[in-house]
């Protein structure tokens, strides 16, 4: 009985090392995927930090507006309380008549600001009342415009985002 012959391995001179090249290409691709993943993760982290700062600024501005609405309601209903709020009685305020120009003049280094205007007579259609003149009697239709400005940080230190909330309030 004859024994089967073993196949002769190819000589080393004919081997080309293709596996080495394929492994190196795969390592380079994996490294690029890792770098891209790190960049995407970093970008998403910055985006979420910016979203958080803007959301905090909005929430603080809304809190300022709501607390001043409560003070105005206390003042209108004469129920007392420790609130102090300055109400601009002019229909057309000579200083910053619209909320956008008022907000643009606010300083981010300060904690927050609120402006309250009485606009009931302005929108009631009373033609005898001239724009920019102070109302002479108590308003039977009290409607107020409350504009609040706040940043994402208390006292405005290192603030990165600011927000303005403009509401129409009727007590």
C-alpha cells in the first residue's frame, strides 16, 4: 500500500503578504471611524450645552415675567403684599416702545430686567387719549404688557445665553 503524498507548500518566494496589507487597511478604517465618532460626540455635547443654556435663560425670563404679573395683579386688586413693581402708564413709551429694542439694550452681565406697561387704554380704542400721554383716571380695562429679560446664569456672571419673554397680562 502506498501512502498518499502530502501537498507541497508554496515556496516563500511566491508569498506576497496580502493579509498584512488588508489588516493595515482595516486598522486605518477603524481608526478613522473612531476619530469621526469622537468628533460627532463632542459636537453633540456642545449642542446640548447650548440648548441647556438657552432653556435656562428662557425659564429664568419666564419666572421674572410671572412674578411681576403676580405683583401687578396684587397692585391692581389692592390685596396688599410685599411686591414692588413699576408700571409705565404711557400707552406709547417714549423710551424703547417695542420689546425688541428694549431687550437689545439690556446688559448680559446683570441678573435680569423687567418692564411693565399699562396698555389697556391703548388697545381699547379710546381716541380721546393721545399716544404718549399719561392716562388721567384709573383704567377700567387693565391690560399690561410684561417684558422680562434674563440670562442663563444668576447675576449674569459668565452668561452664554439670554432670553426675552413678552407677555400680555390681564389681572
